[in-house]
């Protein structure tokens, strides 16, 4: 059985991927508006690429909130 590898991005990488600034992603993280994220034991934040894609699909630019 083949397992798919999960790919995780830093906040900076995720911001570039979704087309918003690092600061915007940070703000959205604190308000619950942005994509799902993981907080690692060391406090670092990571975004799973699959979750970013799902979030982008739902929150396409120009789409009413």
C-alpha cells in the first residue's frame, strides 16, 4: 500500500502560495479567517498544502464572503 507524503509550508511559503502577505496570513490565523494550520511543539506554524488548496477552492478571489 502506497502512502501519500504530506507537504507542509511555513507561513512565508504559504503566503506566497495563496497570494497574500505574510502579515495577512498571521492576522487571519488569529481571527480564524484563514486556512487551517498546525502549531508544532516548538511553536512554529505549518500549513498543509492540501489544506491550502481546499481553502483556495472555497475562497476564490472575487467570491462573496
